[in-house]
C-alpha cells in the first residue's frame, strides 16, 4: 500500500496490519491464486479470529455468507493455519452435480457398482483424508446423500457405492452456504441431525458493503494482481472512483469487485480508472438534489464524514455534531 488511498485507509491499515497477503499452506486453488487474505475492517478481522480459533480444533465448521463474500477464501485460510495444512484441500460443490453423480463423487464406487463402473474409484471423502473436505453449497445436497454423509460425521467412516466394507476416514469438514441453513431445515430440505453436526461452529461472513474500507484494500490488491498478470504498471483509481466503489452496494461482493476492476482496467486504456470506467450503478441511496428523506440524508452525511475522516469516529462525530455513542448507534442502524 503506497499511500494512494491515504485519505480513506484507517490507521491500522496504514501501519500495515494485514494489508500484506497472509500466505496459507496447502495447494493454491483456482479461486485462491496467491493465498492472499485481504482486509482490515473489524468485521473481517473478527472472522479471521474465529477462523483461527476453530482451526486449532477438529471442529466441523459452517461458513454462511452471500455469494462472492469469500467463503472459500476463509475455508482455505482455516486449512492453511490448521494442523491439516500438509494434507489436501478437497472442494466439492454440492449444487454443481446431479444426485447420482454427487454420491459417486463423494463416496467413490466399487467396480460393477453401476453400469459403466469398470474400475473402482475413491471418492472425494477418501481423497480428503488427512486434510480438509470443503462442502460448498451444502444445502443443495440431496437428502439421500445427506443421510450417508451423516454417518461420515458421526462414525468417521463410509461405504463406497456398491461396496460392503466400511472405510475409515480422518479429515476436517468445512461446509459453506449462501442460504439460511435453519430455514432449509424448517422446509424439510436439510436433515436436522446433519444440521447439528455441520453447524457446530458457524462463521457468518458479512457482505462487502458492510466491510467499510476493505473495498479499497481489495481493489488495490486486485489492481496489483492484474498488473502482475498482464504486465505493466498498476492502474490507479481517482478519488471519485474510490468514492463510487465505497458507495456501491456490491450484490456480487468481492467477486463482483474483482470483475468490475478487471473490466475497468481494460476500458480505461491508460494509467487511471475514473467513474466512467466502472460498471457500477451510482450509490443506490445517495440523496438526489433536493431529497427530503431524512434517513437517506443522514446516512449519506455519515458515510461522507466517515470517508473524509478516514474512519475516525471521534472526529466524524464532532463534524456531525453528535456524540460518539450516537454515531455508533447510527453506524449500526445503517449497517456501515
Ligand atoms: N478477503 C479476500 N482477500 C482476497 N481475495 C478475496 C477475498 N475474499 C474474496 N476474494 C476473492 O473473491 C472471489 C470470490 O471469493 P470466494 O470464491 O471465496 O467466494 P464465495 O463466498 O465462496 O462465493 P460463492 O458463494 O459464489 O461460492 C475469489 O476470486 C477470491 O479469491
Ligand atoms: Mg464458493
């Protein structure tokens, strides 16, 4: 971080706390190129703290968060700081495979288990032995597979499709979902006994729009990464572009941020990205000239003060003419 965003970056970040990538052990995955975990917001630091706490145990963990918030990043972080780091990190997306295929992928099969099974094959559970099995979109696991997977968590063993001999496994299980697991249970889509086994330790990952200045740290990280990949200097963001990134609501979270910057770096055709290069809608609730909605005006004034004063709450409260406690209440109220 070279002071480009000096007006926006809080003290902790300027001191360098966690602005440098943390390198996690284990094989880098497709969406985790350099093992980088970027963020200094209190929300993100508390996630890393919980992740580190659970990594020191064998406890099954469930990561809950909107799409693109970094669930796999956190899963790989847990793997990287846990005693399983020398073992594999095996990810399986329960939503990506049809029911029958998911079972054979998970549990493996013996020769002759079904038409076409000419050779026996180990499943992802076996392949994850000694490491981490990451079950992405776990709410999409069909009920029959859920019943079988429950046994993996309870007995630490399973039977290959078409097999009769139980196979013992030892691994850490991390599940992820962008849905409400409890609601899936209430709707009968997810077994409640599996829910209690999976959700022993839950980590909720907040959306990017609630992580304050992390947007700019991540933006800087992605722009540096793009420069490394494409060759050439790091493209910079104008202050107006930084404001636009901070004001946008990021429904696609970190993944969307990365895509927006990748596109912007192409269309800006130069060393600087400005607002016209960013394919983000303007701040959704920014008050239009003449807006009379008090809530909108208040939120905007608070956002503006926090941005101008680099997140310094004491000075922001002074500028807004309210007490620090009142500012904290309003920050919570508006999810800032
Ligand atoms: N804190 C972070 N630091 C660096 N890169 C991040 C961070 N969070 C997310 N990313 C990047 O953003 C992208 C999306 O992250 P990830 O795949 O972990 O999200 P997800 O929550 O698993 O998304 P989905 O719900 O769509 O599966 C990836 O390219 C990832 O490398
Ligand atoms: Mg994911």
